[in-house]
């Protein structure tokens, strides 16, 4: 079963507090998929993406490290911890579906998997926030760039190469560059 390829993987994080109610990533083995996130009191936003070749390799590695969610019932830690957001994993294989759900896990394979997909969610929400800021609130761009820097330093970005087009868009905006110069 370990070598069996998957057809689709879905990762969702549901938060009882914070700015987002629900954040989900759905992806196929080729590294293309979509992200959905819903802010509290807002509409759900859908964004398509494609991973770089190196990130696709890391994605396949973290999924296969779990042996295709084979021991999903052991992901939840017996320790009681604060609500970190419920994580729901769904792996679709030719032979059927495997599901896992946990708030906190001490298993390295499960935490690595969740961290990778949290990184994808971070990238997409940052990208969405920057696109919105470029249109409506240019003065917040420096704060958004600081956020990218902090996320990169904290290793909470799964595919840094995908940030390059966002940064190019900021650099190409002459009004923003004039603001930065002054």
C-alpha cells in the first residue's frame, strides 16, 4: 500500500478563533490544486496554484512518510493541549479513501505533513492579502513584506519560489516604488 499512488489529497484546518474559520488545500500528485479559506463573517475565497518541482517533491515525500495515512488513528496525541485548530486529512487512493483528524500530534510524520500544508495556506493567504493591498491599501505593503520575511525566517512557507511573482508585481508598481523612495 505504501507505493500506491494517490489521486487527490485534501488538508483542512478549522479554527475556533483567529481570523479564519476554515482553510483547505486540495492537491493532486502533479502538484496542482486549489486553496479555499473563509474569514470570519466573510465569503469563502478559492485560489488555484501549482507547486514548483522542488516543493512537489517535498509534498510527495511528506505524504509517503505517513505511509499514505496508514496509521491515521494514532495521529492524535493523548496529551491535552490548547485548541490549535482541528486538522482533517483525506487521501484518495485507487483502492479507497483514508482519513485522519487531529488537533495535536507528537508523531513527526503527521506534524511534518500538517506543517507543509500550513505553509501552502500561508503563502496563498499572504498572496491574497498583498493583491488586495496593491489595489486598495498601498500603505500596508511594507507591513505585508515584513510578514513575508517573518514567515520565511520561521520556515512557515512551503514553496518560497512561488513568492517571486508577487514580489515582481510589487517592484513593477511605480507608485509603490515612489512611495518607498520617499
